[in-house]
C-alpha cells in the first residue's frame, strides 16, 4: 500500500513563518529591554592602583605672606569710618582704611590751643622778667653813682665841722647799703627769672608733647597702602560670633583689619578636629578643591600644624587645630579668602584592588557586590581590607577588570 503524501497548503506554511518571526521579534525586543535596563545601572570597573586613606577638612585660601594693616596705637577709641572694597586692587598711596576723626580732632584742637596759650604766657612773662632785670640794673647804676657822690661829699666834709663829717659818714654807709640791697635784688631776680623760665619751658614742652601726640594720632587714623595688592578683610570676634570687619566696628589698637597678600605663593588653612589631629603630619600630601569650582584640583603638602586648639568659628564649643597646606600650583582662580576643602593623604597603600563604598552591600554577615555576567548581575561575596572615606581594599572575591554595580540592580528592575 502506497502512502499518500499530503501537501501542506501554502497558507499554513505562511502562518507558521509569521509566528516564528513574531517570536524572534519578541525575543529581540525583550533582549533590548534587558540590555537597556543593564545600561541604566551605574557600574565600576575594578582597578589596581594606589589606595589612599585620607582626611577631608574645610578651610580657606590665604597667602603665605601678606602685608598686615592693623589698627594704630592711639589714645582714644577707634571706630572704622571707611574701608577699601574687599577683593579690589589698590595702588601705593591709596587710602585703604579710615577711622572716625571727631574725637581726635577735638583733642588736637584742645592741645593746640593750650600750647599756644602757654607760649603766649611765656612770652609775656619773659618780657616782664626782662623789664624787671633792666630796672634792677638801672637801680644798681643809680646806687653806684650815689655811692661815688657820697664818697666825694665825705672828702669835702673832712675839711668841715665834725658834725658835717659824721653826716657824710652816715650818708656813705646808707649809699653802700642801698647798693648792696640793689645787687641782692638783681641776684634774686635772676634766680627767679631762671626758675620761672624753666617752669614755662616745661609747661610748653608738656603741651608740645601732647599736641605732637594728638597730631600723630590724628594722622594715624588715615591708613594708606604702602604696596599694591588685593584687599582682604580679616575676621574679628564679636558677641554674635566671628565675622569680617565692616564700617562702624569699634576696634582696639594692634588688631589686624585687612591684609594685602602676596599672590605668588598661596596656602590653605584648614581646621582639624581634636580626634583627627594626631593623624596629620608635616609633609603629608594633600589635594585642595575650591568650594566654588570643583575643578581643577590643586596639589600641596602639609607645612605646619599649630599646637594650640581654638574654638571653631561656627561652633564655639568645638575645639579645632589649624593646619597650613602649601599649594604648589599657581592659578588666577586661586584667591585669598575663598573657601576650600583639603583631602590630606594619611596613608598610601600601593598596588592593590579597591572599589567604591557605594558598590558594597551588606546581607547579614556577608559582604557582597553585584558582578556583571552575560546573563546579568549576580551576587559575589568579597573580603575587604582597609577603608577610606570613599573606597575599600578588596582582599579576595574579585579580580581586576571585573564590572560591578554601584547601585542595587533591583532598583532598575533586575532580579
């Protein structure tokens, strides 16, 4: 018996082909969706390199050297009347700081008035003393002439009666006594004149000193730039906290009001917490970033750690230590007074595998990462070593070049 061969109608074959094409398209579509989901998951390629354990602290940029402009040493209360705008450049001779002059002008006028009065009194007294000496000298001349006359009269009386002789002797002694008295008065007047002159000169010198001091204080109220530079205001402590100086502030002598920094060498002054200061050492590498600009990053080294703690300007109850970082690069963007953050390298471990902390997941006692495979992400248990603020050393469980997720793939629909 010969079996009959059944022919499949063309329509049936066409239907099957169509179904196969649809299945292939669906598979391709699902694959695309899956790949698209994978592409959305952020990843990190495990690399080998130098692992840094760092300390990040905040602070600000300052110049290594700067001309400090301080409140002058004067007698009187100082109040800031005007300031050169911060961040602007000054030339030699520009008036950068002016203090209120009202009190000092009055002191200067009073001292000047008293000085002129004292000089005038001395001139009047000196004229009177000179006139008195002249009168006494004339009186001596008169007494001397009278004495000579009485001597002549006595010679004549010797030729006369005894009574005339006696009268001549009396007149001669009287003339001698009057001359002696006149000479004594002159001598006393000279001593008195010398003492009075000294007293007047002392009073003049005293008021001259007061006037000179008042004039010096008045002139010190106006402060001029002795070199060109960029004006940076200093911070002062006030009841409300630490802030930069401003017009109207009352300050004391010796207080630094502003500075004109030398921009050829800049530093970062950082505030280190009490618990971290023991880890920071002179010579450690550091990377400085400006808060206003994330790039570029500037290299530097720790140059100094101050031994005394000070209250943090934003939290007076917190004690911090100041550390100076010398910045190696130069850039127009770097300016004193700008806020910055410094990452100080405490420890460097060379040639190790490390991964970012955001790629590490904890599940019970297990430390896991999501490792990318052909079928998707799968758990991989890892053993970690030392950690920094950003990453951790991988001691086992991963190899160099592995791709791991830095976020949970489940958040993107992956199982």
